[in-house]
C-alpha cells in the first residue's frame, strides 16, 4: 500500500509542478509544456464517457432478470400475513364495555 501512495503522490506532484511552470514562468512566445485546453477537453469527455458506462452498468445490474416473477409476494408465504389479529383470541377484545353491563 505505501508503494501505491508513493506512485500516486509522485504523479500528482509532477502534474502540479508542470502546471505551475506553464502558468507562472510564461514569457511571450514560449510554448507550454502541456496543452491544458486539450487536456481539459479530453478529461471532460473521458469523465462523461465513464459516467455513462457506470450508469448503464448499474442499470443493467439492477434490472430484473428476464422471466423472473415481478408480481408482489404471495400472501400465503410465511411471514407475509398483513391481516389484523383475530379479535376472538382471549385478551385481544378492544371493544369498550357497556357501562350498564356487569363485568
């Protein structure tokens, strides 16, 4: 892992130094080391292309498989019962008692 970070920091440091030399040390008539307009256009196009490819891959990965059942889960499966509890069970009666009735 330290090797990776060393390589990455070396690449970034090189780019920063070249950018500084191109923009600070400008004398009239001297060419730049890097054509920064071209780099910007190419990076923009590449980023757009990669973004579109990633979006398409995510779309393909999350799409349902062909022939897969897309209907909602069958209510007969265990754990999917959404009906209210049966009020005939003892201790589940929620109706208020009649005040004139003995309890």
